């Protein structure tokens, strides 16, 4: 009896321990930021998985020298009807992203991170979608403490960078090939504040294996340049958090409705975001740009407000959203000034995965609703309404290309877009996304070229490890 009692106690103890185990952390959007130090300790309370064997490969007895492996498989099927508003420009094709990374930690202070990417499309070699094989990321990093409350990180090499709400510098998640920079970066963490300083050049993905040259020190390279300081500071006196930043941008060849040439643009911005109580979330941003392009002076701005109210005690926990946005356009042609806002390195899928338009010379209104009918399933619907901010400026496509000149057209209506996305997370590794949109062409599109309505749908599976 005593033996049976001990066995029963052991079983109960094991059940309690299992029940108290925490789920492993979710995979980060930035795979280079994942931390698997918890796997060093066999007594840690975080639940273990079979793939942990590759997430912590010890290369020294104390496990301070270790290797982490991971990656992603992302197959997708896309269909367009009337792509780019062109009649009968219909396409259906398969695309995929394959990624594999290694993260070598040498003690607590030094690491080397590398990531290989393959992008494939079945219909043709398409920019930022097709690349046989590339070093998507390859950087070395030093981490240390300047004081008890101040940590520093020095990172050099090819790396992903995105800041804030990614409306100026995003990692281009929609297409197969995400955005990277050949850059140097300093990251300071002071208490709960984070300050980043950086300089780099955007990597231009090419189609063939290992043909994306490292251009940081190449004076002849024409890759767009980015530099600046970005600070995220928690606010103690008022609700929410704030970000203050300066970004510099240089391109050897830019074209806007009124001017073209070499562009040097400076951006200063303030972002306030957070939650007020349990239900109301907000994200507001004010941006001003100045500089010069060719012989013209730049003066442009952007204002965005994004509000969400969540009905937390209602079935399906609906969240009602409203986003309002104004991005300036050129006010007058031939005046030696350019007022078009430059979204710089914005995510091409900022408005939708169809990648039709980008936030430049744009007024937009986006009412939306998000619901969660069952566990792990999220549904999102949005109605986007778009107008030109200035009738003297044209229409731009991602990331910042002029596709429709203003001409003499006075109609400012670009169109309406109905969007729907569904996301189901089977577990932390496997997810399914369905993205679909229907763009109804407005008066400006109809008067400046082909103007068929655009339909786009893209079911996507993602497996991360």
C-alpha cells in the first residue's frame, strides 16, 4: 500500500508540474532577436519541444558557447484579376519563401548571426519575390553593460531593421524577400528606454545565387541610404509610450510628379501609442520632412491616427477600428518646391498584399472590425477609401514610385478597397493566412489610364522552427 501511495503521489506531482509549465515564447517577427537561453537550464519551467535539440546546441561544457538553428517554410498561391488596373491582366501563380538561420553565441557578449533566403515564383522572375539564394542576414554583434542600468549592443553587417509602426522603415513581410540593410547599428537600453543609432544602405535583391553585393563601403553603389537616431521612451506622467526620431534618406535617382534627380531628405517624427484602460488602443504619428531633390526644396508631412475599441465582454471580442491618414502631395508645379511625402522604406503591403498604392499624396479613411469566433482564429475586415491629397500630384506605388501623373485631372478620388484577412494559428509553428482585397477604381484612375477593378487573393501557409 505504501508503495502504491508513493507512486500515486509521484504521478500527481508530475501532473501538477506539467500543468504549471509555461508555453515556449512565440517566434519573433525578427528571428535574430529570439533568445533560447532558457534551454540551458533543464529545470526551467518552460515546456520543452522535440525541436529544442536544434535550438540549443552546446559547444562548450558550460553551454556559454552554443549554436541555435531555425527557419521558415512559407508556400503561397496568389491570384490577381486585372492587376495594376489593366484589363484581362489576370495572373495565378505559386510562390514560396525558404529561410534558414544559424546563431552562434560565443560567451555572453559576442554572437554571429546568418540567415539564408530563397524566394521563388512560378510565373516569372519578379523583383523582391524571386531570388535563387542569398545571404539575407549576416552580422556580428557585441553586447555589454555600460552600467547597472545601461546595456549596449554594437551590430555590424547585413541585418533587418524596422522602426515604430513600420510606416517609414519596415521589413517588407508581404513579399518573399524581406528588406535588409548593410549597416552598422548601436543599440542602447537605459532602464526601459531604447535608443538606436544607425547608418546603412538598402540591399537590392537580385535574381541569382549570392549576387546581392555588400555595398556599405562601395562609393559607386547607388543603393538608397538610411541613417538616423530612433528613441522609444516610456512615459510616466501620461498614458502610453512615445517614440522620437530623426531619419536621413539619400537616393541617387528619385522621381516625383514635379521633379526628378538626386534626393537628400531628412525626417523628424513623434509617435504616441498605447492603451487607455482595457478597451481603447491608440497609435498616432506626426512626421515632417525637409531637404532637397534636384534644384527643388522639400517640405512634406504626414499625420496618422489609428484607434481601436475592444468589446472585451462581448461574444467573439470584436474590436472596432478607425484609421485616418493624411500624407502631403505637391501643391504647385514649377515653383521650385516639392511637397510630396516620401514613405522611404515602407512595407509594400502597407495597405494590402495586392501592393497597388503607397502612402504618398494620399488621404485615406479605414474603418475596420476584428473578431475572434473561436480560439486561434482571427478575422479582420476593412473598408479603405482613398483620395489624392493634392490635385497637382499623381499616384504612387510601393515603395515610392510614381505610376500615374497628375496631368490636368482634377478628380481626386483614387478608389475604394474592401479587404478581408483570416488568420488561424494551429500552434506556435504552423499558421494559415487568407488575404483578399477588391479595389474599386475611382475617377482619377479612370481618367489617367486603364481602370479595371482589381481582385487579389492569397492563401498562405507558414511553418517556423
